[in-house]
């Protein structure tokens, strides 16, 4: 998958996405990322990117012609183009999964004083917000989006299982709490079940702790009920609804 981020402050996006897990995965070719300076498409000797608002008012507005040129320099027929602004679709794990299935995501970083409304209306496929608060610009939002999407791509995380067991996966809203050595610290002990060596018990404990945590901290998230204990299979069922052959 390829990401292209269009921003007035490339260093704010390039830095975080070059470090740690994503930096290594990017260097290894698990995904491609281009971070582009919108000012490269600015006008005149001063590479102007914004102008005063029509109708008056304070602040400067990012120009539609500049943003159009920047998008058109990277857009491909299979691109999905998003603009980051507080007034957008809320970005969450399901949006991250949807974006992770795309071949090319272009993220246009909004500007704290506003982007000409024709960008939203004509140039992007979707407007995305990372939460109900106002940032100075869309750079942190773009970084959050690229991080959350890239880590879902094959080859980015070492252990593919962690993607399936993590928070916000269906049926496991928040992750169970992790523990490591020392076993006891200031009288704070690791739960005995984790030291029991009983993998079934540990798995059950983790699921139940994840559920309890979710109910306590995020009552808005759905929590699957504990599955009923498995009944023993009858060896000779009267009917064969599950495809079993009687007598087998
Ligand atoms: N730009 C400013 N605030 C934002 C937010 N909450 N989400 C996305 N982009 C933004």
C-alpha cells in the first residue's frame, strides 16, 4: 500500500513515521510513504498557499488551486483522497481497516484557519476527524491515520496474532492488562493464573479481564457475552444438522 501526505509542515509527519516500528517497516518495503510540501505548489516568488477569506473575517484560507495542484501531482486512478478536519467522519478502527484495504491513500492536512470549501466539495473523497477537539492543523491527524492503517498491513507488525487479539477487534473491545517480571513488586503481585501454566485458564482470564475493563472504562463499546460452557458432543446424534454422520 502507498500513502501520500500533503502538508505545509512535512517534518511533523515525516519524523514520527520514520521512527520505531513503522520506520523499520517502511524501510523494509512493507508500505510506501511520500510526504509532500504543499508549498511546492504555492504561487509566485513567495510560494503563497493561502489568502484572505471572501466576505471578510479574520485569518487566512488555504487556496483551492494550490491544494488541487498538490493532489493532482500524486493522485492515481485508484487513489482515495481524504482531508483532515474536525468536521469529518470520525476515524476509528473500522475506518482504519477500510483504509488498510486500499491501494493508495492520499491525506491532505487541513490548516488551522481553514481550507477553501471547494476542496471538500470537489477534490477529496472523504473528510476525516480523529476526535472532537480542534488541533492547530491536520498533521497529527494524518500521522495518526497512517500509523493506525499501516500497522494493519502484512509485514508491519512482527506478530500477526496481536492484530487479531487487540483492542477493538470484534468481541474483544479493550485488551486485557499485560504483566511481566518481577512477579512481585512493592507487594503488587502478578495474578496467580498467569503463572499457572494452564493455557486454557490464562486465555479465559484474559477474555474476562478484557470484558471487565471494557465495561468499566468504555461502557459505550459492545461486549460479547462469555460463551456458554461447551456441552459434550453426542456421539450418535438423532439428526445430522451439523453434517455429522450418525454412528461415526
Ligand atoms: N484538524 C484540526 N483538528 C482536527 C481533528 N480533530 N481531526 C482531524 N483534523 C483536524
